[in-house]
C-alpha cells in the first residue's frame, strides 16, 4: 500500500443491535498495515452489524451452528474446519451462533488495500471495490493464506510484520479473483436508510418486539412516512420491515423456549404474537418444528 497505508487499530465492527463476545486475542498490537486478525473461541453471538473492513471468517476447528443474513438472503449451516465466510464492507450483516463449539479467526482487510491492487491491475479508477458475499464456502488457497497469517501472528519476530502484510496482499488478490465486482455499493443506496437511521429503526424494533408493533410506529420514531420507511428499510437490508419483525420475534421465542419454563401460550404473548395459534403456525412454518418439538429437541 502506498498513499493509502493504514494501520488497522480495530475491526471496524459497527454494532447495530445484539451482542458479540470479545475476541480472545487479536493482532491489533502488531501494527500491521491493511490487515487485522481476531481470534474467537466458542464465542456466543446474536448481532447485526456493519463492517468498515472486508472480513474473512475461517473455522479453525470444531463444529458451530451459524445463522447468517445478508441483503435478504440467509443460511443456517454447520461450520466445520476450513469453512469460510466472506463479508463485504459497508453492508449490514446478521450473525447468530446456534450451538456447537470451536475456534475461528476473522481476517479483516482494509478496503484501501483491495482498491490499490485493483488500481494497479487496470487503468480504470474505481471509487470503491465491491465484493460479493459468501455464506459458507471452501477455498483451500484462501484458507492456507489465512492460516499462514495466524502463524506470523504467533511468530512475532522482526520479520513477521513484513511477512504478514505480504500474505495479506496475496489474500486480497485471491479475494478479488473470486469475489470482486466493480462498483460503488459500499455506500448505502440513495433510497435506503442512513446507517444512523437504520440503527435507530433496529433498536426501536428490538425494544418493542413484545408490543403490537406496526410499520407506522417505527416510521414515526424516524419521522418518516410509513411508505417511505418501508421502502428504505427494504433497500437497506433486503427484507421488508414486517418480515424482519417476524424473524426477530421467532428468535426471541427460541430464546424463551430454551431459557425459561414459560408455558408456550404465555410465551407467545411475550414474543409479540397476538394469539397462541398464530405463534404456533408461524413458528412451524419458519423453523420446521412446533414450539414444543423445538423445546424438547434442544
């Protein structure tokens, strides 16, 4: 990296809602340019966030149930050793860990690093570099480079920084070869919500899940019309507000089923459903089990 040299001092994770455990260790003290490693061990997570950096998650061992949602698409999968997730910068992403255990590393790459490489490849000058998302994929070369970065982190000798930054450049090239598409989508769509407005909307929804929540209620909290809010919210995260609320209510219901002994009829109201029947039908449609079956199976 030349004029865009940048020491990453944080993951650039902007939490919109939910919680994530702190990494057990990271490379922040190494002062590497363009790359940062975060190591997690059996970390619990249920959050929606926007990342300032491109992220590559590599499962190091074990098996973890992971739910992901990105731009309206979702996947509930088991991540095993060598499985990867590619998360582009600048777009909201939801992660939930659903059982299992294991260690994983997240490699954060500065967008400026990828942009410098693209500028070297072509005479065109792109305003930003947009990557496609990968939920759970395999890439032996990318895995080897990520593991080599982990080795340099553990080495900590006089050459480890130079080697780490060289490996980061190789990893960025591999990322571009497989996932790059030229564009400027790192910024929210012109007809989407700003990051601040999206965070306010999600916070309002999370706080009022148990209530008789309407799109108008959320729109009022943002001083917008219901129609404009619904359109902008969908453009921002790829889901209609109603669908997002239902998904979050189902996740709340799952937690209540596992963490409390509440009767299912009472639990339905706590999760924001108007009737027990509506809750059971919706839960079965989205989860594939009745609430009782889910409680007994977990």
